[in-house]
C-alpha cells in the first residue's frame, strides 16, 4: 500500500480536511478548495482522538494546513499537541475546545446503545435537529444529511462516539499556536454556539473569527461560499508566510 504523498518543499502546501461526526468527504463537496493545493480527506474511523490524530499526520508528509469541522477540528487540537511544527495553518469550523460535559457523555452512550441494537436510523434522526439553523431542517438538507450519515454507517459512527469520549480540554494547546488560524461559526449553531468560537479565537494569538449570521452547524452546506473565501484567504496567507525568506542576522 503506498505511503502518504510528500509535500513539495517549495510547492503549494497540502490541505488536510477532516469532517465531523456522521460526516464524510461529501460534507465539503460544495466548498471550493484553493487551486493548486493537494487536498487529503481523512475519514473518522478510529475509536480515539489520538488514533485519529495519527491518521491525519500520516495523510501527507511535512507541513500542511488543517481544516476540520466539529469532531474534525477536535482531532486537529490533538494534532497540535503531537506535532505542532507540522501545522502551518488552521481552519476550525463549528467546534468546541472544552472538555466533554456529563450530558454529552450520556448522549454518546445512548446513541452507541441504539447503534449497537441495530437502530442506527434513530441516531441519525436524533442528531439531525442540531445540524442546521432552521428547525425543522429544509427537506433537501435533511435528506442530504441522512444519506451522508447512512454512508458513514453504524460501525464508523460507534468508533466516532468512542473517540468523542477521549476528548480533553484543548485550550492549553491552542494557546501555543503560532500559525495563521481562522475560526468559523454560525450564529445559530445550537451544538457549538458562537461563544465557543470566541473563546477559541481568544486563545489563539492572531486568530481571525468569522461569525456567519443565521447559519447552523453544517456550514459547508449552508454557506459554502463563505468557507471557500475563508479557506482561500487562509491558504494564501499561509503560503506566503511559508515561503517568506528568513531575515539575515
């Protein structure tokens, strides 16, 4: 099996993209990734955040930019702990840097039991209301979410639930970040509200916070244009900084 493709030392930096729980690469299908940059999609199939971080790090060699949504960004926090020198830029979308709360553990256990009992569709339906700004979700988006979640399937979903339970407070790691960072959230995200993202942006020196009015959790579907713009600006900033000649003396 071939190993990760290397990043050219003087070429465009790769973008490693990590989805959220019950999401796959189709989450990003409406987003326009910056031209010329290799894009590596990482699937969430391991039962711990640490193993998922190792999967991200094995996707390519050398420095890269990481874009993650929700659990994908949480995996990014662990990547920062393990290999901060490889992360050249960050785009953190619809996420939470805090340690899990008791009610989250309870919900994850309940969903794991449903999936284990062959009632995975119930998990999909129970998670659906938190995905979008509008309640009930527009039919087109609801059906799209159901298709994506069913494509992920119960086995990977149970691994993701197990991984969620291995999360920890990411703020100590975020305070050490020195790369260009964009933090993006929807103002009507009930799962990861704007306050979560203001705290993240406040912890990362120089981070740029983008609050998208009237949007919910799955921003790549609700506002792909905004994420396209944010990623384009971020990659241009990172690429320029990465190839800036070092000062003499």
